């Protein structure tokens, strides 16, 4: 038990994978994308285990944020696109929204993941990439 705790703490501090190939979310940096007057920021919160979680922040001063991340996001890995399992966050409306987008974990863990968020009225989805291995 103590060895496992030390391994996990080292993974969090160094950003290296913990035992079993699990990636500490702290090893994956936040990314943001600004287009059409809206900034979307994606931060991995938890990856190993039963669900992969990403904190998503929408920010603008020019329009209402009526996005539905549960319907407009996907996680692409290993040639597969997964729909979100859940969105837990602010409802549509306003100029600032925040929440957690959850996906079922992929097994085996891919080498890289791509989070795509399609926004109403935008020709291309916002794309965020992370290397896991």
C-alpha cells in the first residue's frame, strides 16, 4: 500500500505515468482555443479508472453560450470517436459557463487522445490534443 502511494505521489509530482500505465491528469496541461469571440478551455481532471473527465470553460462577452457539450463533444482515440457519458455543469445561456465533461474510459489506454467540441455556427470543431504515452 505504501509503495503504491509513493508511486502515485511521484506520478503527480513528476508528471510521469503511474504504475499500470495510468496517466496523472496533472501531467496533461490545460489548453485553450479562441475563435469567433469565444474562448473554450479544456483541462483534463482524471483519466484512469471508470470515467475520463475534462473541465470545460466557455467564456465570451459577445454572445449567449447555448452549447450542449453532451451532444456536441467527442473524444477521439485509436480511430474511434466516443460520445460523452455526461455533462455536469452550467446550463445553456449567459457569457461564462463551466462544467465537467465525462467519457467512459478507454481500454487499452491509447497513445493519444483528441477532444473535439463543435460549437453552434462554427464551421470547424475546437480540437484539443494530448499524448498519453
